[in-house]
C-alpha cells in the first residue's frame, strides 16, 4: 500500500476528493495515512475524522517555519508517508522540508500556472479578464507555485460568471484533477526532464 499524507489549512474539499478517490478505487493500492492541519479550527479536520483518517494539528504560531515543518515531517515519516499532498495548505514550506521530501510533494493551485500565483488566484484571473483559467497540480520546489507541472485542467470563463461561480467550477475541476495526478506520481511511470513531467 502507498501512503498519502495530506496537509490542509481550511475546509478540506480537495482532501475529501482524494480520500474518496482512495476509498472508491480511483486511486488504487493507496491509503490516506494522515491529515495534518496548521490551523486548529480547519473544517477539513472534522471531515477527515468522519472518514476515520488520523488527524494531527500543528499550529504554526509561535514556532519558526523550519521547526514547524520538522514537526510535520516527523509525523509524516512516523506514518510511513510516500507522497505529501498539499490541499489548500496556505503557507510556504521551508527549504529543509522540501529537500527532505524532494519530488514527493504535490500542490494544487487554482489557476493555469505560471499565471496567477499566490492568493486568490480565481479572482486574479477573473479581474484580469482571461477567457480561460483552470487548475494545476505541480511538484513543489523552493519557489511559490513553481515546480514541474504534473497535470492541468482548463476552465473557461463564461460571460455571466462572477468570481464565486468561476471558483466553484475550478474547484470541481480540482477535485477531478488531483486524484489523476496522484495516480501518475504513485505509479512511478513518469520522468522529469527539466520542468516537464513526462508519462513513460
Ligand atoms: C483550493 O482551491 C486550492 O487550489 C487552493 O485553496 C483551495 C483550498 O480548498 N490552494 C491555493 O490557493 C494554494 N496556493 P479546499 O480546502 O476546499 O481543498
């Protein structure tokens, strides 16, 4: 069995999408070993507990970034995690953590990277006036929203959209995309050439 560790900060809908994909066999041979949140009140924690997934809270306040990340890493390693999935984790990881799990951390971001990095990507895209946006799953490197792209999904911006409607359609696309990307990485059937992740 491959073991996923999912790190969240909020409502956890991508975490639930991954957990459901694991439970219904869309991501076969896998279990969710732990859900970690840096926010004690994150709604996703309860959703994980309801599914019988072990949860762990590590509040980042009052400790350095690296110390916080070392504590998360200890938890992930203790549970034998093969792949770390950031699912709405709204903090930067330390260089130490990224080296410790090199090429074993995925992030999902609600835009077609490299456009609209950082916070509120759906609003950034809407206000910029693009005709198409979407979501990206990428390997995490030391720069924000930057590592090699594993999968992307395109979402058109409709004439009668507002930010909320657009964000809801992007979120639905995220929920389909993340399990696909996890499957590819866990299968090991890919190689990285520069910034390109190529299926083999
Ligand atoms: C998702 O839209 C995810 O792509 C985004 O936060 C949301 C979390 O929702 N992540 C980022 O913006 C990271 N830069 P969720 O908690 O319901 O999965």
